[in-house]
């Protein structure tokens, strides 16, 4: 459900590159690695072209400036986990590392490493130029700053939405996405992509930001908002997400590898065994190495919490 980073790299790659160079200057990094998934060849071509321009201008990639390396991932979802990405960059299979040590201590090739995603770096330049007060002047519902939301699902105008932090799902739908599709009523939404859980429309006025959804057993993550209507079965959504996690599990740890497989099999069998599924969810959450396994059961748990009538 997340597509905002691709959008920014396609439309304004320079802002990310400037933020990247400012970050490298701040921590005195001599080497920079840009990791782009294989499914984005158009993005990779644009970034490669702009890196050549930086080199020609003597800003990066030449003596006395940071050396920038553009690397292509193979498309594994698990490589969104920071230490799995480091393993992939080192030419190894993308498996999450045990932490500690953390990347800031022992990261790429054993060196302290600063890791940021595209949107974080995208905002650095403007905040440096205009000051933190400019950025924090934005916000709604008691939150501050700007957020980029990837909104998809049953809305008239899905896409990338730049809105004040704390904007709710209902506000995104009504004010930025043209409302629900004709014939569809707002039923539920995923506030944080595949692993962020599922919330009912009755909680559609919650501010979408870090720390605002945890009391409901959900989180915003990378702000991928997926809107569901009365035409969508919550059980089908949960099964689809569980199959996704089963497919994308790296297989390194048993709780995630076996847990997602067993959960998908139980769900496919017909009548769902709530007690058994809850045991699997608890095991994955407490014993998995990384966030994929720890959060894989979030959709299941939130579905039982908010949509018990559909989970029979």
C-alpha cells in the first residue's frame, strides 16, 4: 500500500538527494548507498542520471566528496527491514540481524550506519532552509508537521496525499480523495499498510500519526491508508494479508516462518479456530526476530477485536 517514496523520486529526486548529502555532512559519512527495489527501473534510471549530474558538478562522487553507490534490490519485502537491507547491500541473502548491536553501532560492512527512508530525507532541505518552526507550524488534532499518506482502496481519487500530521482517515477521504467511490460506504481502513492492523469506520476520526493508534493495537507505519467498504469481507482481507506475510517471510526464524504458514492454513480450512489463531499470534509477536513476524498477526488481532461478527 506504500507508494509515496516512488512518487517523490519520480517527481522531485533532487530534494531527496540534497537531504541525503546534508545527512552525510552532518555525520561525516564518506560513503552513501542508495537502495532501490528492482521493480522501480524508471526510478533507478532517474536517480542514476541525477547522480551523474552531481558528479559532473563536483558535489558528490569525486575526490573530497562523499562517494555515492546506487544499488538494486531484488524486490524482497523483508529488505524493508533495515538490517535485512544491510545484508542485501553486502551481497548476502536479506535476513534480519539480531539487535543489539544496532546499525548506528555496527552497520554496513561493520561501520556505524545512518539509515533513512526517502520521505525523511525529502524534508531535510526545506527544514534546514526554513527552520523547524516552519515545519511544526503545520498539524491537526494536536499533532505537528506534515505527512505524506499513500491512500488507496475504495476512494474516488486514490494517490499520494500531502496533509498535516494528525489528519484522520475520514478527513483524507472527504477532503483529499473526493469521498468514497459511488455505491460504497466507509466500513474500515488499514492505517499502516499490511501490518498496521484494521480499524472500523467508527474510529475514522482518530488522528493518523505516530503514537496515536497504539491504544487500538494498530500503528501508522509508513502511512499507507487502505480504505475498505461494505463490499469488502474482513475475513478475506485478513486471509489475503496473512498469505502475503507467509510468502514474504524470509524463513530465518521459526515463529514467523511456521506461524504465518499455519495461520494461513487454518484460515483456509473454513471455520476459524480463534483460540489456536490467538496462540499463533502470541508466539509470532513475542518470539519473531524482526518486525515482519512480530506484526504479521496485527490484522488478525484487530479483526477479532473490532469485527467479531464477521470472524465466526
